[in-house]
C-alpha cells in the first residue's frame, strides 16, 4: 500500500475552519428559533460555497480557479432566482449553458495549446 500525503495550504485550513464555524452558528440560530426554515430555504445554494472554497484554496497542482468561480457564480444565480431578482426559464437557460460550455472549451483549448509549446 502506498502512503498518500495530503498537503493543504494555510488558506485552505483557515477557510475550511471558518465555513464550519459559520455553519454551526447558522444551525444553532435555527435551533434557537431566530429564523424559520421557510425563511432560510432561499439561501440553500450557499452550500455551493464549500466546493468553491475547496477549488480555490487547494495547493497549486489541484487548484482550479475556473471551477471555484463557477461554483460561486452558480450559487449567486440560484440565490438571485430564489429571492426573485432574476427570472429565468428553461428556454433562457439553454443558451446560457451552451455559452458557458463553449467558453470552458475555449479556455481548456488555450491551456492545452500553451502547455505543448
């Protein structure tokens, strides 16, 4: 069996600790009755902050800025939709998804081209 060495940066450790503290405070406040689940339901996409912080704070070989920003953008759009600031329908989402996929492919194509030369 090979030993797997996990290396984490200080930023990764601090960000993960802060997320646990905030999560605990939110659960505690809900248990104390300071807000209802109905009021908090619009904010469920904040769970996407966890993979975003992980993608942005891991050490450089595994770091993915595009992935982290994508998770944060998805969370922001879903919260805006839940709060009624953005009105998107499926026919509006399909072109946005196609553009996002195209941009991702162009980005990856540019990175692959630079690494070969």
